[in-house]
C-alpha cells in the first residue's frame, strides 16, 4: 500500500502539471473503485480550475475553484499516470487539461475518490478523528505523552492508530522506532518522555528522507511521472530479517507479528 511519502510524492508530482490549470475533460471508465464515484464528479470537475493540491494522512486532495475538493486514496495499487503513452485497462478516471492527461490507474480497485466541500473537509468523517500530521509542528513529545498515557497496547500499534498520528504506516513506524531505540512491543503508556523526545524527530526524519528520495519502491508503486522511489534501499530494519543491525555490535534484525503485520527490530539496541 502506498504510504504517506508515496502519497506526498504523488501530490507534488501532480502539482507540477495540474496546479492552476483548468480541467477541460473528464472520463469515467467504470462506475466505481472501492465505492462508487460521486454522481456529480464529472460535472463538477469539467471546467473547474485547480487552485492547489495538498495531502491529509494518506489522502491526496485536489482543490477546485468551485468550493469543492476531490479527495483520492490510492488503496493498495493505485497511482496517477501523467501523459501515458498508451491507455491502460485499469485507468478508471481520466482528466485532461489543455496540455496534459492524468489517468488514475488502480488495478485492484481498493482506492477511492470523493468530492467534498472544501470548507467542510475537517468535518468529513475520514478526517474528523485524525491525529496531527507527522510532519507538522503539532506532532510533539507532549502530544504523544498525552495520547499514549493510558495505553497498554504496544507502541508499534499505537503509532499505527490514525487517531494518535495521521498517516503513519508500517514501514515508517518500524524505521522510526529503530532510530529512536524503542522496542516495538513496549506498551505505549510505558514509553518515557526522553524516548518520545527521540521518537518525534525520528518520525520526521525518516518520512522527510523518503519523500526526498521519491517514496519507497514496493511492488508497483511509481510517482506520477513514472519515476520510482529508492528509499527501500536505505531501510535499516524493514525486511532485513537475520541481517546485522547497523547500529548495535552483534545485534541482529528480528521479525515478529503485531496486529496482523510484520515488525522488524533489533532486540539489542531497542529497549
């Protein structure tokens, strides 16, 4: 599944070609993805001008001059293609401007597209309960200490809870916990203030590094211009079962299951 850096990379890639442009044509090649496309989507998009693009958690937002925003989620396999040489049978939504064509390609159709009043985005159910953005100033050790104070669940699963932090996924939680030296099984309420002071910058650093590198290349993810990210070559723990830890002397990367997902960590340097 594309994680936050992949979505951020996608939004930035789209913005280079779509920001400030008027949408001249919209084609839906099927009625739905994970759920039906909004009935008024084609009518609202056609002739509208894109005023800006942004991201919230793992959602991309295309803001329009008509007071609405198109909110997209890439699901498991979705990606935007800009000026594709050939149509793809999985191009389910196609938008055109005077100079470019944008195709939302989603082979597994776990993605979604919604049309929401821009003024009501914060109240939209998918956004209303979200925690702070991990790259914002709102994510602090103070916030985490309060949010985790009574948690008996592991810190790994707490960080995947979108009500605690918005948009964090499995890869980057594993990497941030390793960077901050926190054992993934430690109860959220037991994580100390000094550990949280290390965790917050670790979260920001691992996400910012991945965004700079264009996201993590896993399976079929690609940025809108087709460029593949290469942060996957820099993983310190994710997917490195049995390999030596890059920080501790004699430590080995282990894999465990938590909440139905794999977790990688070093038992020697993560406490």
